[in-house]
């Protein structure tokens, strides 16, 4: 399986707003209910999410090769205190191994033997 450089709406190598993703007409964005629910390889083993209005930043670093980035596409509207939260009210960075596609053999690095298997993921929360 060959890794390809992400293109278009899937190229997150420079900052973009999530609203741009939700409004994009790419077929894969539509299939995922107007957002991301996709696996991304991490070139530098980290992902950063910033929220410029509040000044919050979340940085995830990991020894996994990539992550699922999910943008809350199927969240139902619920009232929480005085706020109503719903679709796209949250995001998820889920560090993991690449998905295995049907019909492909499991690569050697995905086969475990008696050696210790260890992965590490950390989240750091800070201000911009």
C-alpha cells in the first residue's frame, strides 16, 4: 500500500478552518456527513488544533503512524447547561495504526510476536 500526499481539502499541512471542511462538496466529505472521519498519516508524529477566538491550542504527539480525525459529524443536538450542542460540536484525534483494507495482506510491522508492543500518545493543552 502506497502512501500518497493529501490533496485539496485533505491537505492539512497548513492551517484551515473546520467550517471550510464542513462546506466542501468533495464526495468523501459528503459520505462522512459533511466533515472528516478519515485516517491521516502524520509526517512529524503530531497534530495541532487551534481555536483563535478563545486562544486555545491542543497538540497531540504520538508514536503511532497516524490518526483518525473525526469532526463530530453524527452528533445529535443536546442541551448542556444553557448551550445546545450538536453536529460538529466537538472533534476527536484518535491515534492508531493504519486501517487494514479488504483484500490486503497484513504488513510485517502490524504482526505482533512475543516482543513488547508499546505506543505512546500525549495531549498538551495550551494558549496560543
